[in-house]
C-alpha cells in the first residue's frame, strides 16, 4: 500500500520482501469500509470488491455447535454485489463512500502488487532480504537475493520497516512493544492452528445456509473458519487444546481438527497449515527514529478479532505516504514526519484495545457442557448461547465507530477550532468536521460521492459563495503543493458547520472556518504542511 501511495506521487521506492511473492495463505479476511474508501481514492476499490467471494455470496457471520450441528446465531450481512446500491441508501453511522468487503488478504495483496508494479519508480524485490542498513544523511541498505546470495546496496532517503512482529528494523532501533501478551482464553488466547484447506463437498454436507464466517462453539473444539472463494476453499482456525503439541501437528491432524469442527465426515485437502499465537495487544513504544519508520505489525500486533490489524496497517501507509512525499519533494520540512507517530500511535493503542475487548467477549464465553445435547437442558443452553453470540456479532462486525472514528487530536499539523469531537464509540459513528477526524461524507444529488470530488492531495471545500481563495492557490503553486478548490452547495454547510474546510490527502479535516477567516488560509495551510505559521 505504501508503494502505491508513493508511486502515485512520483516518489521512487524499493520494496524488499523475503517471500517469493504475495501471500499464498488467506491471512486477514475483512477489509473495513475505511480501507475501501482509500482503495477508491487510488482508483481500484471495484477491483478489490470483485475479488474473493462471488458477488451473490452472503457475508453472514454464523455460529454453530458444530458446522453440521445446531445453528446458534447468525448476523446477516449483504453480498458484495449489493454494496454499491446499499451504501447510497445508508446514513448516520454508515454515511460513507464504501461498505466493508469480506475478502482474503491474499487477493488484496495481489491487487496492490499489480497496481504498484505499474507505477514508474517503484521496484518490487520479492525473494530479497534486508541484511543491514546504516543511517547518515540518508539510508544505505544492504539487500540479499535469497536464491543465490547475491547482494546489492540501495541508497535512499528513508527506511520503512513494515517487516512484521519480529521486525528486524524495530529491533535494530532498540524499540520494544508495550501492552498485553500471552493472554490465555478458552478461545482466541493461546496457541492456534491455521489450516488453509480445499473441501469441494463442504456446502453439500452442511445443512445450513451459506455464511462468510463459520464459528464453532462447543466444549471440544472451538474454531472459526472464513470462506475464501465461495466454492471450495476455506481458512480454518482452531485453538489447540491442552496436550496438543504445536510443534508436532501434521496435515492429518489438521484435517481431523477440521472434521471434528464439522461434526460429520467432510473430505478436505490441506493446502497449508501453521500455528500462531492469539492473545496479543501490543504497540511499539515508538514508531519512528531519525529516518526510519515502523508500520503494520512491526508497530502494532493484534489478536485478529474485528479485522483491525490489517486495516490499521493500511491507514499507517496512507498517513505516512503523503507526508514522505511532501518532504521528499521539498514541499514540507522534515519536521512534518514527526506527526506520523503523534497521529498513528494513539490510534494503534485504541484499536488494539478494541480487538482485545472483542477477543475477551468471544474467548472468555465458555460453552455449557450440555450445549450439544438433544435435551431440554441442551436446548436452553443453545438459546442462551445464541442470544449472547448474536449480541457479540453485532458488537464485533458492526463497527462504524472504530472504522471511521479514529482521530488525530493534538497533532501539530491539525488546526483546532476549539470544538469537541463526538464521543468515541465502537458501534456508533457521528459524522463531524471537527478538525482531526475523517471528512464527513455525502452523496450528492447526481449520485456522485463527495470523496470523488476531492483532489488526490489537498482540497479546500467551499460551501456556497465565500471569499476568494486565489491567494491560497497562488501560494500552494509556489510551494509545489497540489490544492484543488471544490465548491459545494450551501445545503451541505450544516454537515461541516463551516463555510470552508481544508481536507488533507488522507481525507482528514485539517481545518475548518468561516468566510471571515479566509484571510488566514495561507497561515493555516502552512501549518497543515508542517511549515509553521507563514
């Protein structure tokens, strides 16, 4: 994602990845609406939405005693083919340009790679490893090609370590994680087994409506499983039970674990399997040092409830991308980059806490011993579990507040107007142009998204006829900054509660004000660019 952000701005970058290519395993399974809005901004949201599940496949979250056993609860969600029409009919918390999309990360990575490799100045080096680097007036990195050991040197202005939870870059900086780790739960806390499998007969063997996420809730084998392609591929995850050795798992044992969760013989082919640990809520003590930055799992590690890890990483890339480009091009001083950690680290702390709460809600809820029994007690246990799990599903999978409500209050490049932001709630989002938050969205009368009118870089929104911004446009051109002026109907003024609003490249409100403040726009823009008062 960062390669796309930089390449679109004409900034050259080298991506180094030890893997031979993009992901084979499904990995993350949920693209939140905010990430989809960022993909829309880059022009490939439709390509992402067409990936993964068929357009008519339901994206329900369903809970069962076992997949062929009793259905306990189901949170119904629409198929991707309806997203375009549905989003235009929604308002309030879901006033947005895009809906979430249920798609495995392997498909998203492939799209991001295709888009990035088309960009001039972007070089993608899969099958390569960063061996070492030194920082002086820039970065001098030594890279090794893994198939033959050949080494090369790369000189760059900056280094971004998005190299995962065991990040060599983070460790080289002496930066450690802080937070919770090693949390034990009945589920989603401890050693987990991930199995990527193919089961052509699954749907025929399961007597329930299709779902995107299949959860298994019993005393024997807790599990969740995401549909990958809607035909025969699935990403199955189960918590290892006491006595199961993570280092001794075989493909046969992985297959048996899946079949126990099914509760009936279902044939499958194990494509890959690996163990991992749930129970993390970690954030790096710092996300930058000198010319080196951290992003993604190198900066924050989640238990993957809510799908927040991957989506938080996407926002890291968008935030850092425009700032790096602004500095490289000489539009902003290097001090602008100090705002990356100031803005992103509090959001990482917020989001890891939300993910931890979701994991606690699901993982500390223990199935009753009789939940699978064909008895009155079993029926009552299933009723109680179903009520709880339906409430949990709504809490974890209807999260516009988390998705849209992250804020950058206190950032040196946000110009406060003294107003208070709306309350931060996981399941409720209140659109607000209070500086530091996502620009409120609206669908215009002709069916055009307001976001599609925003410039790729900076945008000054004017609501109705206000004072001229000619001087600001002149100054922006002199500084080399791209700024677009967008005039909107006066009727939208109430949405922003201002005559003017300055929108950053990441669609964050940097400032808003009245027509009488138009004379201060040059100073406002200078501060938002990190140049200080002009």
